[in-house]
C-alpha cells in the first residue's frame, strides 16, 4: 500500500475560515421552519377547537329539544288538569256539590239616595269591617 500523504504533515497550524453565509442560511432555514411549524400547530388547535364547539352545540341542540319536549308534555298535562271534567272530579273529591237553582239569588238593583248620584256599590275587597253575608256570596 502506498501512502500519498506524508505521515509527518503538520495540519495543526491550518485554520479553517468560518462561512458566515452558511450561518445566515441556517438561521433563515430555522426561522422559516419555526414559522411553518407554528402555522401547523395553530391550524391544528383551531381545528380541534372547532370540533369541540361542534360537539358542544350538538349536545345543546339535543338538550334544547329535550326541554321543548318536556315543556310540551307539561303544557298538555296542565291543559288536561284544567279541563272541566277533571275540575269537577276534584271538586266532588273535596266534597263540593253542583249549585242548585234555589241557591242562586237574582241580581237586585239598589236604589240610590238623592244625595248620591253614583250607582250603589257593595262592599269592596279592601273593606275588612264588612263581612260578606251568605246571600251576597251566593250560598244559602
């Protein structure tokens, strides 16, 4: 085998020059890579946030539909409970009886006094000193 380089060559004195263009190119490549990767990270975060909002809105739509169904059901129950047949059954259960024709007193007009020009009015709801009588309440 033949040696092309003499074995006692002194290379320790040779200094290599730094290539500043290469450092600038690597720095520019690093900055571009960071910008590009941060764009991908931002886009991925926005995508997952949009998916999360989609799931939440779908859950809210389902909950709204469930609440609307409950509201409709409760309105039907209220209407059914307020029907005349149910009210009559509840009144009979409490011991009430239908009104007999003899219990209803015909409305009588009261004569107004000469000094009073307004029509006669019965006791008001705020007048606590006058207690309603059986005839004025329609009960015998």
